[in-house]
């Protein structure tokens, strides 16, 4: 692909799967399409010694594509579930060994279940488990977890199967399947919902073993390294320097930060909470995800809202007129985004680095927030020079096309249906 192609339809990749290789191991909200990362890395990381960085790593798609291209990469995230998922997706395993192990776990689990086996100590007690899972589902999940956690396989295989268990939790729970926030099914749907946990686990493991095999074959013996670390973009430079990587050949920051505050966009913490607790991830870290996201802590003072972005000032002025509280949320998000950009500037190799952000222009109180333009203006302070912006449509997203921001019936407005791929150099 050539960077000169700027068709919105081309960058949408409507007919390209985003679930090939280990990209498809697990659901995750607002995933960047891997074809975007693949094309940008191809164009802007021609030097294989360039380090690819994703400071909002999410489910690790950028790092997978960096590995395919032959570049070492680094990913940070404040979500412990995202960190685990990305580590699994960027680790080459023996798929035959994983298959043998999941079949063994499944056989033991079914035998245990027939004998009335149950492991209540392995059931999370820090959320309303009976509200979110049916009794038989809870029982079977605890049995699988018991045999998985007592597996004698190596850590790579166990972590791989933990991700399979996590997706089993997600598919078999009582949440609506059409969105990522935690909403329970309605009574009629719940009444007819009868998931077979063992069948679901087997199907997921079987499919994921094939994806892991495809990933291994695609790597073809390439010796590239992906480092995945728990860390906040607001402390990015400090965390990155601790890795002591050779950065003499420059960097490519390739990332998709959150669209906005989690309350009205994507609640990564909500999505990760139940699977994360089933996998015994740190509860306090899971519960802090949305609070630590960009804009997670509201700035209440509207007097000093100057980030040297004229576009942001115009958008904020209109939001303030309609809802000063929501204006605080908008400002808080961009305040943190600006701090992140400053952090990035502290580690980039001048003259040898590029940045690519995939962002969405959301609406707040029916006011369009021009995130792509604001990002470019904020970047100027740190000597980030804008190269080009590619628009793209968002196909098949788990968000409604229209909503009612004031909760007034028959008064809906459009939600985000497009993104911008913003390219800059440093």
C-alpha cells in the first residue's frame, strides 16, 4: 500500500477481517483495524531497527503487526486485562501442546461435573456473581478454572488458555451481547439464554489454537520482541526509559487513544472487570482503569482552560453554553491527552520519528468535538509536524448509530461513525 492513497473507503477496510492470526483471540472494545497498523508501519518503519510504540496498547494489534514487519515494539496500558491479553497475543506457543492441554482440562472438568465437583473458593466474590451468571454457569466456570490453574503446562500455554476461559466467561454471562458496557439481558432474553459452558470453552480453544498456529506460521522464525508493560501514558517517558532500549534509529508511535471520557464513550474498565476478576487479576487495578483513563479525573476549574488550541477553545465555548459540567469532562480529556503528547516528545528521536493517531470526532451535547484538528494543534507545542489526515468509516461497531444525549424520547442525535488517521513527524 502507498501512503499516497487517501480514499476513505480504502482506509475503512470494510471487507478485510480484523480477526486473523491472534488478532481474533478475544473481544476488546474499539480495536484498531490491524490493516491500518500494517499499512502505516510499512510506510513509516522501513528501517527494521525502528521501535514501534503503542502507549494505549489495548488488545495489542499494533504490536502484532510490528512483529510481522520485523520491528521490535513496546506497549503500555493501565488495564491489567489488556496487558495480559496483549502478552498472550504476541507470544508464540506450540498450538499442538495447547490443544492437548485444553482437551485434558475439558475431560477432567466434565468428569468432575458429573461427580458433583464444585470449587466455590475459585469464584470471584467481589461482584454480584449470581446477577451476572446463572448457577450452572458459575459451577462449570469454577471447575474449568480449577483444572486450568492446576495444569502442569508452561506459563505460555496456561496464559493462552486463561484468555480462552476469559472469553468463555464473557459469552456465557448474562450481559447483553450487543455492547461492551455492563447491562444485563432483559427477562425474556435471559429466560431463553442457556449457555453450555463446556461446549463454549471447547469451541473457543479449538478456534484459538488454529489462530495461534496461523500466527506462528506467519512469524516464520522472525526474531522480533514485543515488550508489554502495565503503565500510564501520563508517566510514559519515565516508564519507557526504564526499559533501556537502543533508540538510535528512531521510533514510530502508532496508537488509538480513547475517544473521550469513559462515561459516554468506551468503558474499558467495565468490559474487563468480570473476566479480569475470574482470572484473579489485581482488583484495585481493574477498578481504577476508567478513573485513570484520559479525562478520568475531572478538572473543575473552567477559568484556565487554555491548551493553546484555538479549535478546542471554540468547541469548548459551545459546550459550556449548553452544559458546563460536560465541558469540564471535555477539557479534562484533552488536558490529559496534551500531557501524554508532552511525555511522548521526551523519548522520541528528533528527525527520525513519526506519530500516527487513530481518533474519533465525538459529539458532546450535540456539539462536534474536532479531536483530529485539536490533536494537530496540541502537537505543534512539542514540535510535531502534521503530515496528512486520512478519514475512514467505522464499520460494524458495537455502538448505536443514534442516541438521545438528553434522554428525551424522539430527540436522538448521531453517534460517531467515522475516524481520522492523523500522521505527524518529529
